[in-house]
């Protein structure tokens, strides 16, 4: 698309085209697609702070390489109402799962993909209280979801459920291993 054809009526930031071309050359077109989708879902997740996404390269874990996407979610989660597990569920549901549903398949030149989500959490009673203290967003949190390619492809193809994907993944909350159990879906009667 030529800059004159830009639907937003503005030119892209300097260096953006070069960055995207470099990512495309190194990691393939699905990297650009997932990058954009993660930014979209993070932006729409209801965060009050700025959301951003970047590809930070590859990480090796237990002999396998993962293409790493780092997401600044912009979320300040209410620790008065949400346990750490509940907070991970929000991150999965609002950002990661929503990003994945757009794709029938994703392919990367690694053994899998790592989604790192950064967020904040603090106790607050009302949204107004949160807005007033937005410059002090509380405790920083980080969730890491390591998905192996085979498991991710099975999920995207619909042959495994979200819970099965999460069971097969390695999930870390602030660098500690955790298990994420999704709430049971209601069944039709």
C-alpha cells in the first residue's frame, strides 16, 4: 500500500516499514499478523494505560526456541476481586485467546511462540478510584505463555480445546510456574 493510500490519513512513524520488513524477513509473515492482532486485542482489552507490542527475538527454554512477543497490556487489574489465577484468566481471555481466534494457522521458524504479558494490579473499590490513581498503577505483574507449535496448530485447527492448549503450555506468573484452569463452559440442555 502506498502512503497516499493510507486509510488513516497519516504517514507511518519513521522506521516502521523497515522494522516490519526486517521482522518479515527474519520470522515470516505470520509474525507481522500476530504482532498486529496482539496489539489490537491489547488495545481493546479495557486497559487504561498505553498498550504496545514488540517482537523481542527468540528465547530458548528446555532446548526449544520460542519466538517472543512482549505485550504491554495497559491493564490495571483489581487484586481485591481477582486472584493471581483470575488475573491470568483475564489476560488469556481478553488478549491471547482473542488474538489467536483470528488465525486458522500460524507458522514461525521456531519450535513455538512465547507471549509475555505485562500488566499491573492493585486493590480498588471503584473505577473512579482507579482513574484518580492511574499514575500509580500498583504492582507490576508478568505472565509468560509458552506454546509449542504442534499444540498451537491443534488449537487453531479446533482439534484441542483452549484448556488442553493451556495444559500443554508452560505458564509462568512472575517467573513461577502456574496451572491455569478455565471456568467450565455452560452446556446446552
